[in-house]
């Protein structure tokens, strides 16, 4: 019985090492300065999209995050009536939330990509958001860096 247990342990160790050795390392980078999103596999750029991130007064958070939920579609509500920043957007497509209420998602209400336009989320063209949605895994790190353009 001990020999069988030892053999089983060796097989598990081998399989774990084999899978780890051939695992693809994915990551997403969002460059605020250049308003770009890069999706990388093993340091190769797979996707390179123009995005719209948070306006200077509602910045996109910087740092490294993990997705915590993916939604094919959701309603997004926020902002302030008094400040004139209120929004109520039904059916926002391909949402990947990564930090509190911030996410990567498709955008149907503007096409001004390459310029800060959001309340902190990373807006993508809907077709680009769909690609990221199906490509990203819950263990894929999302790193956001740079400075939001002020103009």
C-alpha cells in the first residue's frame, strides 16, 4: 500500500510539473498615459486596443488587480444629479470587474476612444470588450499604470 501511495504521489507531482511548465501566462496592462489596453500571453501582445479611461476628476485606479466577476451584461448607475454626472446605463456588455465598482467593459454610448471619458472604468469598443471578456481568466492580473491625460 505504501508503494502504491508513493507511486501515486510521484504521478501527481509529475502531472503538476507538466501542466505548470506548459501553462500560458496571461496578463492585461492598461496604459493610462496612452489610453491603450494590452493583453499579453507569455510576454507576446495578443490584443492592443485603444480605450477610454477615467476623466482626471474620476480617475481609473492604478495598481495590479484580479477580476472578481465577469458579467455578459449589467446595468451601471452612478454619478450625481446635482453635479450633472449621473448615469444610468442598461445592458452594458462584457463587463469584467476588477476593483470595487471599476471594470473593463464594452461601450455603446460614445465612440471617443483614446481620450478619458469614464467615471473610472476602462471603456472598450464592444467588439474589443467581447474579445477580452472571453480571453481573460479569473486569475489574469490586470495592471493599470501611467497618468491620465489632462487635456
